[in-house]
């Protein structure tokens, strides 16, 4: 990865706190390569046993959705209430549904 | 960096955007890294988060000063873990600041150049072991008081870093109070050591909350932007109210002749810190300002060849992979 | 297998204790803030190992704070001053390679106390991480820039004579490939070896280290902290 004037590349850190859970973003570290990024993430973000698995991703490789497009990206989903089970009324006395 | 592309848009003084932002923040909606935000909000956050990060990094020194002389192996392990946590907290905070489009290197350069501020408390010397107790009890106690409201700060990455920090910080305060309890129940020399530490750290701890509300420059906007939740004087009062009974428990005397409990208000009335000393320390005239910065610069300079070597090695490895 | 004597356990305990102390001197002085934390972790692991063994051998604080320098049994390697980061990493590499033999042996030794085996089992994992850290850094520094190569070669030449108490065939087999990958020139297995601490000979450095470490505890004998 390209580095400028002594600044080490930035890596985003994701931790799985225990098996069965998703990895979650916790912060970032600086490191010259992937190996060092994992080591630094381990030392900086898991001093109290916070994780069982670490992902590091070069920050530059993350493509984020544009917050300015929040409306067109996410609002259309908001009115599709029929996607949620609570939308439906089940008569009393019907079980197992 | 994934947030940098958005910087340019801030330059546009879009009043509609700013008004929408103010509304969102007033409604307690969180602001995230890529969201549009007023340039002044971004600037305020960068200043505050980086000062906070610098404080953690400089704060390693006064306590680091006693790691090699800790009087038992248990205490040595605790102190080492605590100073290490401070480096960790500094890094969480630099990482939060970097989401705002500024690089850690830039911020560290400001610290090394002496143009960035950090908490004035770390410009006081640690003269005895009891200072490890007093720092944990008073300085971390005051810090927690300041920091807990920051967990609800409007800027998401800062708030999340603070949650992580606050969780770890409570161990810091407790270990400090435990040292004070042990010393105050110890030999006569140990009790004297504990009292002396309280005498020296009490007033600087009160100053950690900053100047009186009437003198505080950034307070109003920070309150409106939900970066700050309580005023300096409110937090200072709260600190005195919880700390004085703890000093009583230790059998130590708070070095303030004006201190008294006011039955009517249910609060302690206390004397005025020496604000001229506070200003002098901020100006760089505290007992350890020069020493702390020189230490940081030396560590940074001594490490330059190591950082270059690591980069050079990574570049070689990458070239080999490509070839 | 012959059960390790108290003297041997003391060598491991003192080695971990003194090296931990040296690493703790790096706090707030490391080349990056991430390294401050990494070195702190390693120092804490070593301190935990030392305490585990010292508690088995007696009162940990009596042993750490009230013995004279000549009563310490750590390999001289562990007490060498920090120097620059290359010195610190070469010293660490040598010590990590030593502990890489010590801990698995202790952990597998049915003749030693269960609590000692417990310390060793935990230390095996800790040591694996320390080794990863020190070997990665030695390679980076040796095969980095001209300056880092020179400094790391200097460190290797200066510390090589202190391998005597920790080196074995397995030790060489562990260390030599890392040094080769780091493009460093090893002075050779036959090169001169400095006398060790078994009969109380130390470097002059240990006296100063202990004078600092023990000063407060000794100023208040009998006090609890």
C-alpha cells in the first residue's frame, strides 16, 4: 500500500467478541502491513479479552454509501411495513404461527 | 481515508444544511463520520478529541515515572497495565479524530510543536508513591466525571470511544483509591505520604474542570451541539460533593480552609482555585511542561528510524509479491 | 526427566522478572504508540510468569525486593540495558527463544508442582505471541533501511556473547533462521561467550536496576502497599 511522508497506512479494525456474533467495527490502527495491523489491533483493542477474531481492512478499501443519498437508499424501505411480522393480525386461538 | 472526500462539501456555507444539522442534533440524533456537518462542528471536535488524545499520551509520563519503583509486584503489574491503558485510550481517541478527515500524524505534529493543548494536570510532578494513589483517585475521578457525559456526545465515533474508555477508567480510579486506603491505614510515614499527595493534587484536580462557566470560551456552542452536557462549574461541584466524603473516610484533610457542607443546599461550599496558576500552566509555565514535551519529542525522534525501517521493509515485501 | 530444582525455577522467575522490568522502562518511550502497548503486554505477561514462580518459591515481594544483586539468578541477557530498539528486539528474540524451550518442558513435566505447570501452560501461549512479535521486528529492522540494518547488526554483535545461559541446539535452530531472514551476519556458534550468573557474577547493570526497583520497598521495611 502506498504511504506518504512517514505516515503509516490506516486500517479499520473489526472484532468478533465471541463465536456466533458478527464482527463489529471498533476503531482503527496504523500499521505497515496486514500482519502488523492484526498484531496492533490485538494489542490495542483486546487487552481485556474483548475478541476471539479480528478483521483488519485497509481504510482506503472501504467504500461507504454517500450520506447525501440516505433518502433514496434507505427511506424506500421504511414504508414496507408488510415485511414485518407484526403487520399481520392473527385471530385469537390460532397457535404456532 | 474514507471520510476525506467529504471535506470539500463542508466549505459550502449551506445554511439549509446547517439548519437541518442543528435540528438533528437538537433531536439527539447521532452524527456519523461521513455525515454532512458544519465546518465549525468538525473543527471543534477535532480540537477537543485531539486534546483529549494528547492528554492520554502525555499522561503516561507522570505515572510511568513510578513503574520501575512500584513497591510490590502486584502494584507494579497494576500500574503497568494502567499506563498501558492510557496509551490505548490515546489511540482510541486519535482513531476517532481520524474519522473527521485529519491524520494522527498531523495531530501529533501539533503536540510536538507545542501548538496543541493537553490537560494541565499532567504538568505536575509525581514525587512519591502516594501520587499514584492520588492520581487514580482524584485525577481519574475528575476525568470520569468529565467523560461519562461524553459517552452521549452527538458525534458517534467519539461517543463510542468514550464508552470504551469509561469502562476501562473505572479500574483506574478504584486502584488509586485502594492505594490511598492502604497508605492511610499504614505506617505513620505512609499516612504522611498520603496527606502530602492530597495536598498537592487537590487544587490541580479541581482545575481540571476548566475555568468558571463565565470565563469558558467554547461552552455555549459545545452545549448546543451536544458535545458537552454539563458546565464546568456543575461538574466541579459534583466532583467536590462525591470526593470530600471519600477524603473523610480516608481520615485525610482536604487542603481548603473554606470547605464546609451547606445543609440548606446539600452541597459543599469550597474555596477558589488559584486561577493564575492554572493560566500559567496552560501557558507552558507549569513545573513539568518543558520536561513532558521534551520526553515526547525524544521518544518520537528516537523512533523515527524504526518507523522508517518498518515501512521500508513492508515496501520490499510488497515489491517481492508483485514481482 | 530430572525435576527442575528451585535454583532452576529461580532462574526462570528472575529472568522473566528482570526482562519485564527492562521492557517496562520502554513505556512512553517506544517508537510508536502501538509498540508502547505491545511492549506493555509482553512486560505484563513476563511479570505474571515471574510472580507465578516466585509465589511457588516463597514470598514474591521478599524475593523480588529484598535479595541482593548477587542472589539473582537471571541470565545476564535479561538485565542488559535497553539501548535502542534494535537492542531491545534482539535481546527479546534471544529470551523468547529460551522461554520457548523452558515453558513447554515445565508444562509437560509431571514431576513438578501443579501450580508451576499451570504457570508454564499459560506461558507457552504467551511466549508464542512474544516470539511472533520479536522475530517480526528483528526481520523488519534487519531488512529495513541501511541505518536499521547497521543498528541491528551492532545489537546482534553486542548481545551475542550473552547467549551462553540460554543457548542450546534448539535455541540456535530457532534463532539463526530469523537472523538470516533479517539479512544479519551471525557471529557463529563458536564465538566467545560471556560468563553467566550461576555463581553470582552479573553485569554492573543489574545493581542499578535493582537499586531503582527496590528503593521504595526497602525504605519502608515491613510496610504493606
